[in-house]
């Protein structure tokens, strides 16, 4: 999985549309191989991002869990600690 795509489910506060779109954009970039598509591929690229975002939003709204929501700040601290250990910074 692309390291830039973050888990979006079961957080407090809940995921935003911008976060879903950002993850969708990263996904489409990864599978298309384009960071920025050419003019001729721009419409197809944007349509794909919109469709992936819509599917992700539907998925996230339909998921259920009994686990308590994760705290965004605590998870960010853990991620920074993992990165520091992995990259030695």
C-alpha cells in the first residue's frame, strides 16, 4: 500500500471530505503512474479521483466497529516515532 495513503476509519474527529479526496488522489496517482496527468488525460484522471473518493466515502460511512475511536494526535505521534526509528531521524 502507498505510504502516503492513511487509514481514515474510526477516528475522532471523523474523516473529512478533503482527507478522502487526498487519499483518492494518491491512489489514482499510484495506479496511473502520473503525478500530474497530461491535458489529454486530465478529464479521465479527475473522473477517476472523484469516483474513488465517492466509493471511499460510501465505504467509510457503511463500516461499523465496537472499538473506540482513535485520537488523531496520538496516532500522528506514533507515526512520527515509527518514521524516526525507520529512517533514523
